[in-house]
C-alpha cells in the first residue's frame, strides 16, 4: 500500500482523499435515510503470503530427490552405444567419382553449365 501511495502524484492523492471524504459523507447520509448506521466499507487488505519453514522446504526437496532416485534407479545406467559410422571403400569412392566425371563430360558436351 505504501509503495502505491509513493507512486501517486500530489494531485492524485488530493483527489483520492476527496473521493474518500465524499464516500464517507454519502454513507452517513444513507445511514440517516435508512435510520441505521451502515458500517463503512473497509479497504481490502492484501492477502498475506504463506511462508514455509526451512524444515518444510527441506522435507519436500528430500522427497523429490527420493522420487527421482527411484525413477532413475529402474532404468539402465549404461549409456546407449552409438552406431559405428559407415566407411566407404576407396574403390567405391573411385566408382562414384568416375560416374560424376562422366555425367559432367556429357553435360559439358551439350553446352550445359549445370546438371
């Protein structure tokens, strides 16, 4: 509440005070008309933040660690083995290169700059 008041300008504070006085006078007038005093509307207090003790947080953290240990304990610890990369033999590579040269030779003969 104090931070809210600190951020308001003096003009805004004056207007808020005037409105509060006007509300009070209207409530009094309404009470006189109805013949009973009406309790003024109380300002809504901000909700109090629930605080947890350090011991409570520690218990929750320990339970979470236990749950994760239980889940992780069931799975195998061994890392998955990566597949060995396939290696092309020198002869296979030579065949592919020869085929590419032949394609380019025919393309150049036809006057093309791309395949």
